[in-house]
C-alpha cells in the first residue's frame, strides 16, 4: 500500500500510531532525515475522508518539508504528522499526549510542531511528554514569514527590472497575519496596494491604515496589478485563474499555491514569474528551527533575508536552463540537502 502509493518518494519511515484509550489514529512520515538525524514538520489534525487520503497527505507534505528546509539552509530533514479526526470535536489533552508518546517513541528523529488544526497550546500539551515538540515557545512565526515574503517579492521584482516599488501595484489576497505584515512593508516602500479578504475587518484595517484599495474576492485576479501576492489559502492558481491574471509576478506567502505542479509550465509559457511558495514563505520555519538549534532572533532574521538570494539564483537557473522556477527550486533543494550532509561530515 505504501511502496506503491503515488506520493511515496522513497520515504525513509512511515509510522502508524494508534492509541485506543484516547482514540488516536495518526501517521508520521519521515521523508529524509537531516545530517543530525532530525526531521521536522508540523502535525495536522484533519477529518480525512479516508486513511488513503491521510497517507497521501502525510507523504506529500513530508517531502515538501525536506525541500523547504534544504532551500532555507537548515540542518533538518522533512517529516510530517497527521492525526485523523475533527480538531473541533475530537481533540482532547489525552489525544495530544498520546500523539506525543508516538513522537517520543521515534527518539528525536521526528520533531513536531503546529499546523492546520494544531495550535501552540496543543504543542504545549505534547511538551509535557516529549521534548521533540516545538513551536509553543518561539513566538508567532508569522512576522518572519512576512519579512521573507517581502524580501523575496523584491527579488522577483528586481528580476523583472523593477528596482523601486514606489507606485508598483501589488495585489494581496488575504490580509491576515502574513498578508498584513507584508502589506506594511510594501506600504513603507510606496507600493500601491490592492487587497481582498473574506474577513471584512481585515480589509478595512488595510484600507484605513495603509491606504489600500479594496477589491472583491471573486474577481481579484482580474484586477489591474503588477505583482500578485497570494496570502490566503492554497490552490489559488488553477487553469481558470491563470487565464484571468493580469500580474506578471506571483510572490506570496500562501502554501501550495499551484493547484497542480504542471501549472508551473503554463506560468512560464505565459511569461509570469512564479516565486515557489516553499522558498519564499520559509521565514516561519526558520523561526521554529531556532527553537531546535538554539540560535538568536538576529540569526533568524539573517537567514530569512537570504531567501532573496536563493530566489534570485532560482530565477537565473530557470532562465538559463529553460526550466520552470519550480524545477529550479527542486534542483536547489536536492543540491543543498546533499551539501548539508557534506558540511556536517567535514
Ligand atoms: P491567517 O489566517 O492569519 O490569514 C489568512 C487570511 O486569509 C485571513 O484574513 C482570512 O480571512 C483570509 N482568507 C481565507 N480564505 C480566503 C479566501 N477564500 N479569499 C480571501 N481571503 C481569504 O493565516 P496566515 O498565518 O496569514 O497564513 C496565510 C497563508 O500563509 C496560509 O496559506 C498559510 O499556510 C501560509 N503560511 C503561513 C505561515 C505563517 O508563519 N503564518 C508560514 C508559511 C506559510
């Protein structure tokens, strides 16, 4: 079942975790270990329709974590945990402690953290059992994610010959924690902001505080804009939205922006520069990693600023080799992953 699964990519380990007393049914996938034998990735709690769906999710997401950590230059491999259940109705402290025992049982090979359906408070509950849970103490990672997206967006703009953001129209879909932080940076550079959000008060704040223009969610992508910054949910770029899009650059913080990988080819042939999401939004992961590897906030900022250089390299490789930015990012991830092992061995 696993070795033949579509999303299986030579994953090193997949653990099935069951605790009948608490009702825990969970999967932990370690895609690759880092050079120090550790792999990190949040734990999700989702009411999956089937076990196959949960397995597919944990395999796919853990692989994504390997690439994300490698490009960000972290000494970590990629892993992920998923708990099958409804976070609103099925989550209990006993369940979180049972999950923590499963994590502890892996002896530090898997380090868990927050994700969809799992909060900092849940991680704090897990920390009563295991030291291999982070994200409850480092503080909100969102401001660092916003900073990384900002410097990454500037790198994308520079690649397209835009050296000054003054008067450049940037559309931000989702002005929540990441999107609003990004909007503040862009406002500081004199960019013209077009914003949309299903939460009216979030939009009103951006309009009042940052002089942003409001646009409807439904027709957002057809708005006149130079740069599109997706900062809400994933899957925003699909075949239909691509046809509507006016922006020539996509650089935003949302995870899994492309509904399918093949869209990266369509973006390239349409002349739209795409900043791969897992590269540009790694600031939050770097923040969480600082709790594992114990480095300072200044170091977190320095590492986050390097996202700009990584993206510039990816754009250049994409141009020179005639490959998509997604393919160029994957090449960089694999190279940096090998390099991190070589550095650790030296
Ligand atoms: P958030 O919940 O604070 O903000 C998301 C905003 O999007 C909210 O204001 C919400 O109302 C809005 N929204 C939801 N659905 C929408 C829709 N259909 N159309 C328009 N707006 C919609 O979340 P966040 O932490 O800012 O994360 C935003 C994105 O960035 C997510 O995809 C998340 O996975 C990703 N991300 C976040 C971090 C982080 O550090 N917070 C790190 C990496 C990636």
